[in-house]
C-alpha cells in the first residue's frame, strides 16, 4: 500500500492534520507505520502516520513547528 501526502497546516510544535478518509479493513497495516515528510523550509520534522484503525495523519514532531508546505509518502505490504 502506498500513501502520499502533500500540503500544509498550522505551525505550532505538535500540530497535526488527519485525513477525512479512513482505510478499509483489508488495506490497514497490522501495526502503526510512519515515515518522515520533507518540509519546504527544511527546518522541522514531520511524520506521515498510518494507524491500524485506518486513520492517516501528518504531524509536526516538536521543535518550532512550521506552516510551510510538505510532501511525503510511505509504503507497507498488505498480507
């Protein structure tokens, strides 16, 4: 399964945005999977996260946060 994200959101340290779409049961990972997301200013850390309950979100991971645009993707096997 390939998940892609491109966008921006509020800039505080622990902001996140959740996708309105929830993955169907047969496409969900058995454990949480995550990957780093590239932010255009290169100064902050963001993660793209897919949970076993099917939710997908992108989150700032502390520090100063940013409202800059970002892109990222993650891939995991489907049994």
